[in-house]
C-alpha cells in the first residue's frame, strides 16, 4: 500500500475552508472534514479511482460538490497537494 502524505499547503487550505464554514455552520464544517478524511484515507488503496487533474501529474478527487482534493501519485506515495473550492480558479 502507498504511503499518504499531506503537504503543508493542503493542510492550510483545509484549515481555511473549515474555519470559514464553521463560522456559519459548525455541523457542515464537521461533515466536510469527515468527507475529506474518508476520501484521503482511501487514496492509497485506489489512487487512480479519480479523474486526471488539470495540472499535469495530478489527480482530482471530488469529495463534495464544492470541494476537490488535488493529489499526486508516485511509486510509493500519494501526496495531497491542495484542497480547493470547485469554483476557485485552479491552477
């Protein structure tokens, strides 16, 4: 099984997103966190389940209609690079 790595940028993205949502709806923020964690935990077992990313060498897992995990797969790791809002201009 591949090793899962969270880059600091992805952690920071998630913190900003959750902070914003929790200001309005704590339960929604908690549900999103659970969805992101569940999806991330599955990535090492099924790294190619999700679509190829808009940036070469990345893949995109839609964890909620509004949020996408951007990640890279290498020979021994799955690296979560960013978490973005679906309407956010990316890259």
